[in-house]
C-alpha cells in the first residue's frame, strides 16, 4: 500500500489550515474509514454507531470527556478490541492487512513498567512489525532506534530501565517507538499527558513534521485551548460521534457544548 | 561418583533448564500460580493417557497430559472472565478439583497404574537411572533423560525462534497485537510449552519441584538484572545450581532429592532477596540511608552558599539552624570534609571552590534533570544514580 506515491500533496499553506491530499481525479484519499462501529465492554456499548472518515495527511485531534470512548475507538480501529457491529478499513483494506502502515502510542500505563528492558530496547520493538515472525532485529534496526531516540531528545537515557524514567520521558520513549515503525498513519492516545511545556512543543513539532511528510496523525487530546493551534482537523466524541471536520469549520462552542454537556466558551481564533 | 549419581544430576539439571525458560516468562507475566495449577491438574490427563498408551514415557501420553494443562489454563481464564472471582481464586477452584479427579482415578485403578500420590508430588528422581531405554538391545541411557532432553531441545529451539515475540507480547500485549504478533497465540504457545515441560519433568521430579524450578530461579534472576537475556541466563544458572547442590544435600542428609532441591532453591532465593545489589533488601536499605545523608549534605551546602554571615556558618549554630540531630550533623560534616567541599576555620564553616561548584551543579541537575553533565558526580553520590 503506497498510495502516497501517486497523490499530489497540497500541503504548503498555513500550518493551521486543513491540508488534505487528493489523488489525480481530485477525490480525497481516506486513510481511515469507520462504518457503523459499535463497541461494548461486557455487552454494555461504550461507542454507538460511529461513522468516521479520516482523510490522508491530516493532523487530527479526538476530543471528548473522560470515558467518552476515545481510547476505545482507537483500540477498535487497531483491532485490539473486537467491535460488536460495524467495520473499519485502512486505505480501503481491513486493518490486519495494513498493520505495517499503522503505528500506535498507547495511553500511559498499558505496559509492564518493571519488565527487564531498557529504553533503547523498547524503541527497537517498534521495528519488530516490519521484521515479521522469527527474524531478529539487527544493526539497521538498532540504528533506526538510536535515530528516533535522538529525535525525541532521549539519547542520553538509552540504557535506562524504563521504570526509572519520568512520566514525560516515558511518553517520549513511546513516541520514539512509534517513529521507528515508519508508518503512514499514527494513532496517539494522549501523548501530552503529564509532559512539560517544552516537551509538549517538541512533540507537536515532531507531529507536524510527520504531517508534512504526508503522514496522517490522529491524537487523543484533552487541552481544548490548544486544539486550533496544534491541529487542522478535529473529531468530537462522546459515546456517539458529535462532529468531525476541519478545525476552522467545526471547532465552535456549539459542538463543544454538545460534547461536554455544559456551556463551553472557547474563543476560536480565525 | 557412580554412574547413577551422575545421571540423576544430569536429569535434574536438564529439568532445571527446561523449567527455567518458560518459568522466566511466567514470572514476568505474573503468572507464577498458573504453573502450580498446570502441574497439579495434568494428573487426570496422565492417568487417562496411561490407560490409552500403557507407557508412562510415551510421547502421546505427554501430549494428552499437556492438553489437560492447557485446558486448565482455559478453564481458569473462563472462570476469571465471568468477573465473579479474581485469577488466584479461579486457579484455586480449578486445580484442586482436577488433582482430586486424578487421585481418585489412581486410587480406583491402583492395580493397573504404578503411580502413587507421593510419587506424583515428589517424583522418583532416585529411581530414574533404573528405568532405561534400550534400542536393539543396547542401553542408551535412562528414559527420563531422553524425554526431558528432547523437551529441552524443543524449548530452546522455540525460545530462539520466538524470543522477540515472547518479549514484546509479555512487555506490551497491545503493541504486540498491533504489530501482528497475536498475544493470544503466543500466550497459548507458552502455556502449551509449559504444560509439556511440566509433564516431561513430572515423572522424574514431581509436581512440587516442577513449580519450584519454574518460579524460584526466575524470581532470583528478576532481582538481579534489567536485561531479559541475562535474566534467562541467570534463571538457568540458579536452576542448575539448585538441582546439583540439592542433590548433594540430599546425599549427605540422606533425604528426599526433590525435597532438598526445592529447599536449596528456597535458600538461594532468600539470599538473593537479601543481597541482590540493587533490588535486594539490604541494598535498598543502604541506599535509602545514603540518600538521606546526601540530601542532608546538599541541604547543608546550600545553606552555606545562601548565607554569607558568619554566625549562620558557625559549627555550633548549624545544628539549631538546620535543625539536625548531633550525630547526623557530624556524619554530614565528615562527608563534606572528606570530599573537600568545606573548610572549617575557627569553627566557621565555609564552602571550598569545589563545594561551591558541586552545589551549583547539583542544583542545576535537580532543576533540569539533565543526565549528561553529572557523569562525574555519579561516582560519588547515590543521589544522582537515577
Ligand atoms: N476494559 C474495560 N472493561 C469495561 N469497561 C471499560 C473498559 N475500558 C473502558 N471501559 C469503559 O468504557 C468507556 C470508554 O472508555 P475509554 O477508555 O475509551 O474512554 P476515554 O474516552 O479514552 O477516556 P479518558 O479520557 O479518561 O482516557 C468508559 O465508560 C469506561 O469505563
Ligand atoms: Mg483514554
């Protein structure tokens, strides 16, 4: 799947403008398509009938209150959870055929922090997918991992056991791990959780770089103030999908109120 | 050493290695109790397998019994998934039931099966050399040696082939799934291998020792390293050490071999738990003490840096000012003097150039958490060892 080769990338405008790539016929390429998706835990649905299209080349925020089903949506897209209804396609094909094009940074706490492994090793795990079963990582994989660590500013910590890193540093390690996967679509579940302002800016710059390279980036995000500054697309989610589209068109008090239930007043700069 | 003695030690060592490998992953997956469940509940599988094959070392019997082990794991998971009980409770529900079914089956058919409950729990290692395998009239060694040897070869081959898959699915099942390495497949693969190893080891060493050999060496290794490969190596080392030292303890005390090996493993774990260099009890206590002193030292140096007035820096006043006990302030003063960080002139304490630099650097480090610039401080101070 290399749809990025035959598309014109129209991404040269203002950072905050939506920049969607289109193929020769002018149609927008959909990186992810979710149809009528319903997901339940123990038969209690937490996502109801979600339809969602994520165009290629966007930097999208998913926003919604705690328990809205944001993490669940990402896990269902990635096939980690089985939906009770509906389907997901990545560039027109089911996820299990497109694995190597998708990278995922989980919400903190889903790994065994006391596992005997160091930062470099964790980042190397990102290369396992392209290696496939049985084949072992070699020099090339190690080099890729070191470069990714350098990019997120974590090279000095490469030999640290991961539980001995601070929360923000751990977050950067997982970002580096996603980077070495060299995917087309990145899903990140709250990458800014518990990181300081400098790290947050460093991370958002890396994400913007990814988008510039034609990648699609989907981020669960809690800080509504920064949505217009960081992202060009946004999806409002609360059990159902409230709205999805370019930030400049749909990031308004009306949708925020529908999603969060209370009267929201976030001034949206044009 | 007689031939039989050598063979017993060899069998015990091979069992130890074969157990340490899956055991390492069971410990990392917090599934130590599962090995207990498997080792007890394969009994009915063994009995049924024995009725069918009439041979305790037949490969079919081993597979049948291993299947019972996997069924146990599935049963435990089913019960746990109902959400009514926790995993340990589910294990506690399943394996005594399975084990008793096996015991009843043995009791009912006592005449046909040369298995008794003692042998099941403690094995018959001492007799292993007498049950020999012959091909075309030539003696090629004890049967158990061949059984466990083949299982060990399979285990090592699988470990080498699937090391990275085992690692990533244990560390982060979510990533493993998204990379295409199904955690479910790897989980049941590991469970099957653990069951087969358990069955193969069972006849020689019994249920209790199988559990001990799977868990104790891996638990020791876990305390000693932050590298998975080293952890596997150490687990194997401790397993073999326990097997051989246990054998000789049994020899000298004229006690049960399986019992002595299990005891040795317990002793080794206790020692490692106490003396492990960074995670051991003593190391942790020592480090905490050092850190307390070093934090005090830093507080003290900061005080000196922030106060130029002499009365604030008089030895006698320091106690009141920073509010320390006498003993402690002496330790701190000694430490600072020893490192040439302070000078005491007419009972007035002042920072040396080195002390001044150290203090600024330390403060910088604490604020920025920059790891690279404090490499040389690390040698002297636990505080900066991360
Ligand atoms: N493993 C689980 N079993 C049962 N219910 C779950 C499970 N995981 C999540 N839920 C429930 O599903 C709903 C959606 O959870 P989800 O984790 O997707 O929320 P979220 O939008 O990511 O929230 P947050 O902002 O707090 O991360 C919540 O009501 C949660 O309680
Ligand atoms: Mg979440």
